[in-house]
C-alpha cells in the first residue's frame, strides 16, 4: 500500500501545480475590464481587469476586450489583431498630455497586417492630448461609434485620428464624433499623412466638427497613394479647411457624397499635382470660401450639389470630366 500511495501523492501534487500554472500563462479569446476591476486579475467576466493595457496582455491574437461597466480604462498601445468593444457603457480613455490609442504592429512577426476594431470608446484629450488614435503600423483599423475630442497638443497640433508612417493601410470610420481637435492648420479631426504605401480611407455617418481642420489627406515626398470617400457625414465649424487633399505628384483623390460642408474657413481645398476631389449630392454653405482648387489640382462636381450662402469661391473646377452614371 505504501508503494502505491506515495507516487499517487506526488502525482496529485504535480497535477495541482500544473492546474495552477496554466491560467497564469494562457491568453483568453475574450477578456473583460471594469471600473472596479484589478489588473492582477485574469480579466475574466467574474474577475475583470482595471485597464486596457492590463487586459491586452491577457488577450489572444484576434481576441476581444469588452467593458463590463463604465470606467476610465487608460491609454493603450495595440500590437496585434484585436477588438476593443464597449458599446452600451462608457469605455473611457483620458488622454491629457498623451495619446489615447496607438496601433503599431511593427515589432510583430508579420508587421503591417494587424486588424484592429475599436467600438464604443470615449477618448478625451482635455485640450492637451496628442492623438486620440494613431494608426502607425497595421493592416486595417475600424473605428465605430467612438467619440474623440480635445486633442489640441500645444506646439504639436494634436489630431483626432492620425494615419502616418510607411506601408499600405485601410482606415474605416463610421457612426462617430470627432470634435475640438488640432491647434495648427495642418492638424485636426482626421489627418492622413503617410510616407509610403497605398492608403484607403472611408468615413461614413460621422460628425467632424470644430476642429482646427476637418479632414486632411496629404501625400508628401514619399509618394503614397490615398483613396478616400466621405459619405453621409457633417464637416462643419472647422477653423481652417473642411476637407483638404494635397499632393506633390501621387494620386490623392477623395469622393464626397451626401456631406454637409458648413461653417468652415475654406470648405473644400485641393492643391498640388495629383490631388483632387469628386463632389456629389452635397451641401456647401456658410463657408468663407466654398471651393479652392489650385491647378493642376481640381475639385469636380457631379452637378447635383447645393452651394449657397458662402462668402465666396462657389465655383467648382472647370472642364469637369465626371460623367453621371
């Protein structure tokens, strides 16, 4: 009996140690944060974490972080494919003097491929934040039902959403509010300013209001190609330009469909070779200058826009090649 009992006791102890070790090293496909959580927890539903950084290290690639209740969950850097979803509660990030979310998978085994979804977040920069969301490296970024405001970093400008660095990327923004960002004419609500690659940008059902600039798509010396569409949205009250496309040669074209461009200093601006905008079913009103295009750049109309009550510049570029279909 002694020969049987002693090994059994040893095996039982070893098995208990293994059970204890597995949760510490494993990553879950779904984790949870709570305003009253603790980052020492495993981030389960019954033992949630306190912050997004605490949860992200315990969440597997392609996993999801959910908010159990409202809270301030801290700025976070995302280095892998993941979803942060907090609809129905306040998924708060207070980013005074710092950033809200940075997407940067450049250190991963497959850089430039991460697919990230941010849904239901409330990112507040308190007037000193740098970037609400910075898309530095990754494949796709989806921003849904998110509010970003107060990113007005002194000297640096600040942006609601910044897309920069090298590599091709896709940015999708829908059902969001991007307000009161930027302190320079070259910063604001959404700034797409990469150095290489092909960038696809879609903005749908989104309010972009009272920023320094509304949306800027800029292709610099590296020659990135930018393709964009802004649809069913409001670009209003921005101190400088509403929607800007600029290029030193590469193609930077944004389609504007069913968008109200109102109360900006300049409504639609295109400058530099390769830059253009295609405008349809949209309203331009209350702007200082409705349309400004410096040849060879152009702002072309489908002929079905409403343009009135601007101080000046109400004519689209001549010789429009757009055919109605």
